[in-house]
C-alpha cells in the first residue's frame, strides 16, 4: 500500500447509516492510531420543511478531501414529517438526499466516492417494452454530479455499469464473510462435496453459486422458475413452480445462495423442495435481507424445520425484531468496508480485497484442522 494519501479522509454516513459508519470509523482510527477525539466522520444533515421538501448541509469544508459517502436507500426505519404526518423514507427520498449532500459540497472535494451497498433501482436494470431505465439514469446523475467511484455489493446485474463507462464502478461480493460466519455459527459443518451442496434458487443466481462452488470445491444444484407470463401481480409475472436440476441431495447439507430476500416466498418454496429431496440441513446466504412481507412466514418455516439459518449482511437496514430471531445470523461488513476505504484513500489497488480466494483457502484450512482436532478429542473421550 502507498504511504501517501490521495487526500484528507472524510467519511459521511447518510441517514440510517450512522451505526455502520461509526464502526467503520472505529477501525480507521485504530489502524491510523488516532485518539477517540479524532474522527473521520463528517456530520451532514438534510432538514425538511413541512411540505416534505429538504436541503442538504455539511458541517465543515471538504476542500481537497477524499470523501466517501455511505448511503442505504432501503432504510425505511428513518422517518420525517410531512404535513404533520410521520412518513418513512423511501428509496427515492434517500437518493434525493444523497444528491443534496453531493451538491452541498459544491465540487470542493478532491474526490467523491459513493458506497451504496444495495444499488438504488438495481432491479430496474433493463428495458422490456416501454419501461424506464431507472438504474442507468441514477448512475448517470451521480456521474454528472462529479462522483468518481461507485461501490456496490452483489449488484442484481453488474452490467448496469455500462451506463457510466468513464466512471469507477466496483461490484463487491461478501463471499469470504459469509463462509466465515457459517463456520463460526455451525462449526460442525463439513466443507466436502460428499456432505454439502450449493443451490441456486434461479438462473440469475448461477454466477454467484459457481464462484462458491469453485472456491469450496462443491457441486451445484439449480432451480429454474416457471412463470405465468399472461398476468402481472405486484409488477411482476407470478411464479407457478420451481423445477430442480442437479445431483441427489439425500443426507447432504445445502447452501442456498442469492443476492436478496424480498418477500421470501421463492426462497421458502425452494427450501421446502430441497427438504423433500432429502437434504439434512439448509443454510440460506442472502447479501440483503429486506423481508418486505414481515417475518411470520420465516418463523413458521424455521419451526417446520425447512432451514437452519439465514445469513444476511448488515449493509442494509435490519429491524430490531429480525435481530432477535434465533434463525437469523448477521454478517458484519464494517471491517471490510473500512479496509476498502483505507486502501482507496492511499490510492492503492483493491484487487486483493475484491478477490478473497487466499483468505477463503486459509479459513478452510483452519476449519479442517479444528474439525480434525475436535474429532480426535471426541474419540479420546469415548474411548
């Protein structure tokens, strides 16, 4: 890593990201040996008028600074008052506030990077018939406002970066952190193709699953969605059935990998079919846990034994109720994000951070040694 900094480091957490950014700041202060009184966080605010209109304000000058803005457009836990009523912030509101803060900087910062874990309008990434291209338009807006780099996690379709070919765009995957959380939560898991399989819930998740399969040396099974294209329900064609393609699951553990849980209907149906095919334990890896229809169906599915754990990152808002669930396992990404910010601020490459194969191999080696040691101890106790 280079010794010189690209510019004085400043980190901004938009509304709802305060706790996440505070943890990132703690790591940065520890690595740079700053006292608790010194912080890289810059306070910003977007006060609103009674009509719901707003403006962006920054607490200090950012002239010449290397600025990183963390924004979670899907944090509906943040509210504001409009005409006397409490209104949850929508993704549109969060994105508008992000643009306000970038505008308030007035181009004074040396570089502005936006860390948006779940990409705003990322699911509206392509056009079918007469439709808007919302994600492409949003990325163009950020580029036109002077944003140099956009960093996102597990983009629904990373090809949206084609809309901004001259702007930095990094699509980051939490593969290492997910595997690490799994072996810590379930230390008896066997990472072996005879005992464990990777399952793709649909065709779109195959790329992610192939990466897990490659680094872990496991087989893949896949479901494809049979939709009814003659009708539209809640803006999409409803799924009629999930069809399975793959090896026998009898007696094996399974990891279902996808980018997000929305309502949860699809993932629960996939888990049910896997269970019916003889799978032993089922673990669900989802970068973003939105749970748009609540937690009741997941509570019931867990009680029915359909899955053993759901792993999602802390990159988006999680309700207090979710954090209390026995089946929920949070994957903390603050240290990883701090590494990325620290490396970029030194104007160094993040290639090794984006390709964690060495760390995964080291983790698996430690896990195998720990498992072998545990088996030895159990053998000695029983004999």
